[in-house]
């Protein structure tokens, strides 16, 4: 019988990308994807360590996976349980102690070994395999060629982070910044377009510090790469994420004026609007630096919509500091944003700072911030009503005959549409809007 695999992904887009690449490897081994965990012979949890809640959720999922494994055993079926991603890197041997039924655990830089590891476990079914080496080798050199799953694909061009924001685990889980060579990125981009992608989203933990080498060994920046990628025939939309404000240079800003395939939307996290907090966070930008970058981007493309990440309740954050964050929101008028209560992460400098904020205060501030963010997001969506927008349909909707896609501004839009329009870009007139989605009529 054909063996099946099930992958559950937590965390950021980089993890989604990694999961897709693991799926390609498993398919090359002859396994087929299933959405039903109970049918799966190989179950993988690709984990995230960014906040405590995300990291802890994995263990309840793992516990459930073990129960399913035992039930399947009664029917004579074997199940391999694997864990990958940032929790593995952070917890190392502890993960196997806490979940002794896990068959293998691979860090985010080591999953290129997946085929060999799954084979070993299938054949020997004995020891718990763990690999969290923080290697200098680039995993990308060992992965099979990528292929597109839908009209819109992620493409990792850079991994790791040297910024060491004092609250963040990423530099410890993904390691130092590594940029993939220009030619490798272009090769993968062309293949993704050839296999059906109309949109590419270039990924990196600090994507705009990209400095990959070209064929002659010269270091090139993100702006150079974006221009090269824009030349690919058949590719219609380009995005990149996540950018670090201090690394937005004038070349990159010019791209937003000159590259028509570049979508008019940018996720540029500020985290806090207070200079005192930004300093304690070890961010290399002030509030004014950030606002200047936003002004320049809006000058380059007046239609650009901004998005951001925010953390409330960072150690030492006063009401005054928090007010400054609200003030930035009122200035930039984000069309979308992600906001979080500060979560104390073991091993990071902020976890042991004085002035930790009470949960109650964090909760109140988050509510106030989100109400404000949602008001701008709702207004932007409502202002879209009546407009014609190009939509890339990516999925079937909840109701029959419905497709769901994204506008250039990353708004979710659903419309009555024939399934032949799946993975196509079509003009849609927006007819209705709420905080989180739009509906429309295909023209
Ligand atoms: N590289 C990106 C994103 C990293 S993680 C960047 O620099 O912006 C995504 C978001 O999670 C961050 O932007 C931050 O807002 C949030 N985050 C990271 N660590 C956190 C913590 N300890 N508590 C709460 N939110 C956190
Ligand atoms: Fe984390 Fe800061 Fe790096 Fe983003 S820039 S990944 S928040 S350390
Ligand atoms: Fe989470 Fe790792 Fe991404 S900690 S946010 S999965 S880089």
C-alpha cells in the first residue's frame, strides 16, 4: 500500500516554505499527502518557538499524535512521528525527553536529511534520531528541486538573523544570516514559475539584508535580485518579507517605484513606537528613522499599504511608551498588522530584564492597540468596496462554487467563481468588506 504523510506547520512563512520542501522530499520517496492525521504513516510537526504559547502547543499535539499512533498499532499500522523546526533547535535533547515516543527530531537547518532519516527509522525502528547541528553547510545545496504547489509560492532567499533583538529567539534557532547565491535563487524562481506560480514571495528572517553572490562572486543586494526576478516571463506578482527597517536602502525604495510586478504592500515591523523601548529591544532604528522610511516608500509609490508587527508590554514599557506606539499607528494607518503580548523567552536578554509587565496590563494594552489597528484595517477594506482589484485565487472557499484569493494588498477575498479560475489572476469588483475579508464579483 502507498504510504501517506501528514505535516502540521506552526509559525512563520519560512516554516511553511520548509514544510513544502519536506513534502517534495517525501513525495520523491513515494509517499502521498493526506489531510487526515489518522491515515498518515509519517506525521511531522514543523514547530515554532517564537512565543511560549506557540512552543507549548506542540506538546499537546504530540501527545495526541502518540494516542493515534497507539490506535493505529491495534490495526497493525506503524506510525513514524517526527518533529522539525525551531522548537527542536531550542529544546535539543529535552524534546526527546519530554516526548519519548518521537522517532526523529531535525533542526530547521538540518531537514535536508529527511529522506535518509525517515528511511532509517522505517528500516530499524529503534533509536530516536536527533540532529540539531548548527552547520556551516547550506541546507539548500542538499534539497531536491522545488516545485510549485499553487499559483503563489514562497521562496527562501536568506535565512537566519544577526540582529539579536533582546526578546527574540530566532538568532538562536535559525542561526546567523546566510544569503543564497543569486543564481540559485533565480533557478528556483524560474522553476516555480514554470510549474505554475504567478506570484513569488521572497522570504528571509531579515530579507532586505540579502547579500548573495552573483556568478562572478560579487555581492548583490535585494534590489538587484528583485530586478532580476521581475524579468522572469510569466511571473506576475512579487513580494518580499520580512524586512528590517534599518536595512531599507534607497535602491530598495526605488524598486517600489520602478518594478510594476512588485505588489504595493510592505510588511515592515516597528515593534514599538517608543525610542526608549526600541533601544532596550536592541532595534537599530528610532521611531523617526522608521517614519522617514515609510515616507520615502510612500513617495516612491503613493499607493503602497503598510503592515507591521507590534509587541506590547515589553519590560519597562510605561503608559507613555505605549501611547507612542498608538501614535505611530495613527500616523502610518496600517492596512494590516500583527500584534502580540511580550512573551518571556528563556535565554534571551529581555527575559531577565527588570520591569516585567503584569499580564493584566499587557492584555489591556493589546486590546487597545488591536482595536485601533482593526479600525484602520476595516476602513481600508471598506474603502475597497466598488473598486476593481486583481485577485489571485489560491483556494476553494467554504461554500460550494466559491474561491478564495488575495488582492495586491494581501486582503482575503472570496467570490463565486468556477474552479477553473483556481491559481489564476482575475479582475474582481469588490462588493462587500469586513475587518478580515472582502467579497466580490468576478468580472
Ligand atoms: N524577522 C522578523 C520577524 C520575527 S518573528 C522581524 O524582525 O520582524 C515575528 C514577530 O514575532 C516579531 O516581529 C515580533 O513582533 C514577534 N515576537 C518575536 N519575539 C517575541 C516575543 N518574545 N514575545 C512576543 N512577540 C514576539
Ligand atoms: Fe528576531 Fe529581531 Fe531578527 Fe526579527 S530582526 S528575527 S525580531 S532578532
Ligand atoms: Fe517561529 Fe522559527 Fe519562524 S521561531 S516565527 S518558526 S523562524
